[in-house]
C-alpha cells in the first residue's frame, strides 16, 4: 500500500485512503472467525458469494451477491482486493437507455471520503470501462463480464494497476454491511500458508491457485511466491512452472495486469540471475502490452536489459570455447561504458585480460577495482562461505604490475591517480547531466543568502560514499560565497580518527539518527524520501536530490550580514566574527556559530574515500554556539595555532584509551592543509516560537580563509599520556552506533 501513497500521480489516492478508512486493521489478513458461517468452516469455492471472515461483524453481514446476474444492467458493488482482503467501496449502477447506450453512476460511496463520481461509461462486447473522478484525481476501471462477475483492474497509469471487480447485488447502500471480507478461497490459502511455516512446499500454493484461478487471492499468492522463490531449493523448471501459473492467474483480470505480471517475471528472472534470456522475453511482452511510452519506464526497461546482457556475458566469458570467451570480452567492454563501476564486469575483464597476456588492460581493470571506493570490498564479500585461498584483486594487481614493471614501485602513486581521476570525472559528469528542474535561470533569481550544507559522515560508513561525492559535486557547482559545505566525522559505524568533540556535539544538536546525514541550512534532509546514500553508483541521485534544496535556499534573501576575520601571526590564531541586520525581537533566539575547516584532508578511509574536503577540525566558541551579549552577536578569540592539533590529539587519545584501541596513523591525519573559517547565524532550537522561522534554520553563512597559516611538517607532541587519558574518557564504546546525549544549550 505504501507504493500507492508514494506514486507521483497520486495513483488511486481514493483507493489508497480507502484502505485506511475501510480496513482499520491495516489491510492485514485475519483468520476465519470461529462459527463465521458454513463458508468459513468448509472448503471455499472459487465462486463469488463464498467470501468469508469479515474483519468486524456487521448487522447485515457480508454484502449479499447475486451469483447469477441476468445482465450487465443493475447494481454492482465495486470490490478492491489488497493484501488478501476484499474491500467494498462503492455501489455502481449501470443503466441502458432505449438506444442501448449505457450510463453509470455511483449511488453509494459512504465508505469513501473522496467524493467519487463516474465521468464516462463505455460498455462494448461484455467489456465495461468507467472513468471515475474523485477529489484526488482520476481512476479508470476496465473489466470484462464473464456472465457472473465484471473482473478487471483499477488504475491511474500503466504501471499503477490493481485488482478490482464488480459484483452484482440488489442492495443500493453499503451501510450496515461489513467493510471487508476474505475473497473466495482465501481460507484455503490461509491454511496452506500456515502449513508452509512448518514444512515449506511452494507446490501446494501452486496447486490451490491452479484450482481457483479467478480468485484474487490466487494471483496475489502466486505473485508473492515468485518474489520469495529464491528462498526455496527449486530448479529452473520449477521457476518457469511458477511463472506460468502466475500468468494464468493474471489472465482473467485483463491485459493491464498481464502486462504488469510479465514485467514482474522479467524482473525476477534477471535479478535472481537465472534464465536471463527468458527474462528478456517477458520484458518484451510487458513493453508491448503496457503501452507505456514514458521516458522513465523505457529507461527502466533498458536498465533491466543491460543487467540481463551483463549476466549472459559473464556466463559466456567462463565458457570452455575460446571464441565464446573472446566474444564475451568485447561485449563486456561495451557494457562497461554504461556501467563503469560494475565490479563484476571489471573483474571478469581483468581476469580475461590477464589470462590472455594483455597486461596493460589487466592493470587498467584491476586498478579501478582496487582504487575506487568499495568495489573490491563488494567482490570479497561475495566470497563469503567459499573456501579461502583465491587471491584478492589487490594481490592480482600487484602480481601483474610486477610482471609488467619489474617491481611494485609506483603502484601506490598510480592507484592514487586512478582514484582522483575517475572520481573527478564522475563528479563532473554528474554535474553536467543534472536532472534538477529549475523554474528559471538560477542566476537571475538569486537572493543574497549563502547556503550551508553540513554532512555528517564516517570513515567506515559504506553508504556515506554517495553522500560524500554528491556534496563534493555541490561544492564544485557553486562559488564558495554562495554555497558552503562542511563535513563532521563520527564514530559511526566504527572508530573514525577525524572525529572530534565538536563534530560529535554538532551531530547531537540535530539529533541525527546515523550516517550519512545531510542538513541544508539547518534542515535535515530525509534520506528515505530524497535518497542520497549508497555506493558511488548512487552519486548522481545524491547530487540531484540535494541540489534541488540548495537551489531553493539560494533564492532566499536576508538582511543579516556576517563579518569574519581569521589570521595566524607569530604562532597565534586570531578570530573576529560579528553579525548584524537582525531585530531586537529576533536576537534572543539567534546563535553565532563558527567552524575551522581543513580544505583537504588526505586519508585512506576504509570506505574507500581518500580525500576529504572541508573537514571541521574545531568550532571556536563551541558547538553550542555563541549567544548574544549586550544586544550584539559577536566573538573574538586568540590562541596558539598549535592548540588546534593539541585539542584533536587530546580527544583521540581519550577515545582510544577509553575504548582500548589504537587507530592506525593513517586514520587520524594531523592538520596539514589550508584552513577556512566558516561562520553562520542559526535559530536556536529551543527558542523559536510558533509563527517564527523554523527551529535550527540557518539565516546566513560566510566563509574566509585563515591567512598566514603554515601547516607544521612534523606532528605536534601529544598533549597527555595515554594512561592519564584513560581516566578522562567518557566516549561511548567504539562499536556503539548510539549517539552521545545532546549537550545543554546556552540560555
């Protein structure tokens, strides 16, 4: 049901909400109630009128159905089947005039709050088509009368199609009758599914579906069975038989459901990596029957076809026939142009090139696997449960490189170049092919507000890769004066040497649930609704989803201005910051916050990111923010520049001692790059009141370089001995994903 609610077209909004209104139990199947009637206690038939087990008792019981209607004329109850339950939503009256033309009307919709009305009626050769409009949009019903039932579909688009049928009835109102019931044969299926918990046997479900092919539960049960079929030990012939039965159950519901089912079958065969050629046949039939010409659908079909082509070529490249292997090698090279980060394609190409003495090509493909984030980890994870001993891609690369060059000198520099070159190319491509729609040229509609994008990330966080690269793309898309990006590292899901106390406190301020988390001007972006997580293949969607919010905020204007100064002279860091342009009424709810960010931190993180931009090293004045004093919002501070590294070392030592770990030096890089001072004015979360701007909203941001700073070439001496640090640690255990408690906020 959630897919209906999320659909772009508001697909079947009336039906989706009816699922909540009519069936308060959340559309969950319920077992037959004891003594619910003869049908509940005996084997049900596939005939209409055999419905069982309403969720709630009603004076009139289940809506009475005419099993032998005399014609299409008369009253019909519209029934929608979702998750194994029949829901009675409207009474539709079909009338034929003297000229034989039909008209339809909804004479009862008391269970529907969307005010539905029939706008068009077509009845031809036992086919009934109704156009229905409600307060949320348009729904189309198309069904065929088989002498007893008008069985068909309700839809508002080619891919948004659901089972619906019209049952003949003498009633003109649903008042007093049950809201729902179990469809014909639902009790038999329920018993079978219960038995499968003890002894899994999918053929039992197939047998019941074969006996009752017109029951909506048969279609739903077979559809579900196919989805979970990979859990069973079944042969390819069993899978094809399952698909055949599913399509047989789809047939009575019309071509729209058949098209949707063909697509499901194609998806399953390709995703499960079995019978890809058969999967392509189902895709072709789905495309032909659906009539969906939208770019989105066509792109999806193309993606599935590419996936099938990859699988077939991967199988072919392991053939005993040399000609087949050579042909597959060329096919995979072409497919790599579409999927440059597909590690399975890369490892197949690398292995073939190595076996055929094409050393340069083997180095090329192995290098991508080893240098780019998470590709090698994915391949190694696929070996889980297999006997150990096979060399890793890193080991194979070192072997081929040494054979080609005589030793492994230069390999690490080569991998660093591959990493930066390929990721830079990806980021540029993502920016050039952005799909974000704008109402007008952003440059003509800019406000004077600079946007702050904050990324909470972790060096051991695999899904942070797409977010990290997406944020990097944002920083390169806009001038720094218009969009500022900051990264706060966290010990999530494991220890991260770039974390500091201020980054943890900032994370707690937003009450973030995990990494990655992105906030734009103090507003957390929902990663479920607007995905920005995942491996590097998801960088494009991360960038597009985040950029739309950035573009909206760039058009804002504000009277608030920030003046920032930061310099290092004679070893002393001096910071001056002030904000103006707010009213006396606004001032108490505002905080000035500052961050010292290192422009580029070089560190090979376990998630594959080697270069980290705008990493927050410290927040002068604290993560809690600087409160106004005497009607002003300003801050001045001076400290030895060496204290910056000292504070980082003290924190990491306490963390290591408290968690009894010793992070490798590469994971706790010292400050070596240029520094930037970022300042912003933010609404304090506990001070905003109703009618004012949202809590935690950032009203203005500014950035300036820290002039005169020259990074030390040797590590700063540690601040405190580790044995002493152990007594001061209050950090959560390294393996914990629970964030620390939020710090007290200044009044």
